[in-house]
C-alpha cells in the first residue's frame, strides 16, 4: 500500500496560478482571428505545465475547474455557465488519458496525445452546444470534426511547448522529479 502525500500549499498555489493566468491571458488575447480552436493553445499548455510540475492525477482537472470558475466570475468569454464546461471538460479528459499512457513513452508524444484528447473533449462541448441550439445532427458532426481539426492544431502547438519548459525547469532545479 502506498502512502498518499497530501497536496501542499505550494502545489495548490501553483494550480491556482496556472488557472488564473490561463483565464487572464485568454481574456487579454481575445483576438478575432477567425480561427476556431485557438483557445486550445493556452489550455493545453497550462494544463500540461500544471501536470508536468506536480505530476499528480487530478492536477489538470483542478486547474480546469478553477479556471472555469474564475472565467465565469469575471465574465470572460461567451456562453454563461457553459464556460465552465469549456475549461473543465478538456482538463478531465486529459487527466483520464494521462492515467492510460505509460510513463516510458516519449515526453513529446505524451504531451501531444494529451493535448489532442483535451481538444476532442473541447469539441464535444461545442457539439453539445450546437445540439442544444437545435442544429441538425449531420451538421453537428461536421462542425465537431472541423473543431477537432482546428483545435487539434493549436493544442498540438501548445503541447509541443511544454517539454522545453519542463526541461528548463529541471535544469535550474525547480522541478524535483525524475519523470513527467
């Protein structure tokens, strides 16, 4: 039986920092790019940084739920209470997929797979919103596929930035673990 180490105050503050910075940057960078899925860049980056530094199951979910609550409180984005799903669903999906991935897998591939998993869950929120709006099912599936494609591109870009940041933290003795 393994001994469970409680979440320290430092770890909790780091999760809150990642969540708050995610919402602040999302609010500041509300660029009208005309591209769906650009929010997945910051989401995948901050969720994976949080997981990489803490290395605990549930760290991405905690970051996503806190980010969703902060976004709802500040009124960042559109969608009302659905904004909580926008931040929480990708984090939950990434946490669940992280349980299935072996630690022996290359760090870059793990980050990309987790980013894509988060993107698929994020696109599921878009599909749910479209279904609730009364859109036809075939159009919902096409929109879901386009959201996965566009969001997957940005999620992959955000995920590929994580390994160099973690390596830099490790090189400066700020990351006190051997494995991600």
